[in-house]
């Protein structure tokens, strides 16, 4: 008989190997059965192998729960930066915590505003923008006096006559070619009930007493009355000392509608304010809101050699120093010694002669006037009653 474990020969009937001590025979069979029973019992009651397997399952479940919790918390608090970007309007960032990024945004906004202002200024300088919100209309008649005043300010600031005319064209205050033809008129109702008109005669022509150019100059389309220049036959003191000047800028001014009266600006007018004289230095400046036009403003330049057949050449120097011809009369070819229909003015439905503010330099009694046919080279004694055609600027 041999040991089943080490192979040593053992005596028959021995229970154990004498060499290795392993059980043999019935003892070996019993030990094998006991091991099998112990393994089965361990499996039945949750032995070590079963415990290890179940523990792995529980660990996996627990780990999954932890991962889910972490993910939920992460998305709720935006740990991972995956939350959707909020709109700019919804953000509330305290001013003190904006930091450099907020300052950069503010700087960019400021730069954008500055660029917009610069663009607007450039556009205005080029005549591309509307004057203080004034919408372009079809004709002078369609504008209010306040709107015309604002347009006049833009014209006056244009820089030169060519630029001023471009602004006037934009607002339909002249023809598309930039001309005045006598049709640029606006209706006016005087306080005494007289219905009349005024017409544009020039752009950026007159100097405002306060400085700068008056953008638009008007005269009345007809005579607004009849009166002498002075109560006696004298031109002493010229336009400055005349009764007519005091009357227009005093008692007569109340005839103007309030909206027109409110936008008239005083301008500087050049006139011989001596009367009878041979000196061009007799031409000085007055500040006037309402005035009569001079001989040169209607008809100049006046040629010295032809005036009154010669011998009075110095009178031309004096007349020509009293201003320059307005655009309307230049565009309609008014000349100093010829009738022109644009100078025809009516009073009570009939053509009448009307005063100029220019005194005769070679006589002590009279002033120049336009005759009823529209010839600007006439004159009469200061005590005569002639038509009154005021001019004004806005």
C-alpha cells in the first residue's frame, strides 16, 4: 500500500503515512467529504467568495451614485463651465467689480459714440445733414419762420457763398441751378390786415451785428405803405438820422407777425450818413433790424464815367461803398440805369415808386428811389411820400 500524497510504502491498515503524515484509507475519504461539505456550506450562507462578489456590486452602485451627485452639483453651480451663456441684459455686475473687461467695454462704447459724433460733424460740414431737424420741403412758403431761421443758421455757417447756395438748394430755397428768380416767396399777414409777401434776395450776404453771416435776406414783395424819408426836404445825417429808419425799427415793426418778428436779427448796413458829400469816408455802419436797400445793393456796380453824364464821378465811389448787389438782382440782370420787372412793386394794387436808403451825395435834399417801372436810378426830395419796401435778415 502506498501513500496517496508522497508515494511512500506504508503498512496495510495504517491510518496515516509514516513519512508525510497524510491520512490514508478511510481517513482520506472522510477528509475529502468534509472539504466538499464545508465549501457547499460556505456558498449557502454567504462565505468569503460570495461576500467579495456582492461587495463589488455595491461598490459599483455607490460609485455611480457619487458620480451622478457630482455631475448634478457641477452643472447646478457651473463647476465645469458647461452652463449656457447668460444674455448681457440679464447680468448684474456691480460697478466696483467690473474690472478691466468692464472698462474695456466702456472705452469701446465711448469710442463708438465719439466716432458717431465725428461722422455727424463731418456730414454737417459738407451740407449733408438737415438743419436742427428741419425736414426738406418743396418751397419757401411751406416752411415756418422758426424752420427758416434754423436753415438760415446753417447757410450762414456754410463758409462761403458757393457752400451757402448748396445748402439753399438742398432746402429748395432757390432753383435747382442755384439761382433766385423772384419766385422764392412767403406769405405774410400784417397786423393791420394787409396780406403781402416777402421774397428771398440773398444768402450769406449780410453781416450780423453780433458776428457771423446772416443766412437769408428778404425784402417785401410789395410796398407796405407810403411815407416820406424825412418830414422836411433834407438828407442831412443820411439814413442813420432819417425819420424813415426810426419809424421802421420803432412804430412800424409792430405790424410784423410775432413768429417773424421773433427770428429777425440785426445786421450792419453801410450808408452815406452825412448827406451832401464828396467823400467816400462818409459811408459808415448802422445796425438795423429793418432797413431799405441801397442803390448799389439793387444795381451795383455803378460806373463812375457814365453817372449823370460825367462830372460827378465821385458820387459813384460813394454809392458803390454802400454795399454790393444782392443775388436776386444779380441773377435777374438788374443794372443801375434801366427798368427791370423784378423791381416793380405795387401799393394798393398799382405800381408805385419806392425809396432807397441812399442819399444824393451831390444835393442836400433828396434820396434815391426806384420808379414805378422798376428803374433804380431815380430820386426825389426827402419830404415826398414814396413806397416803403423793408428788408430784413433772419
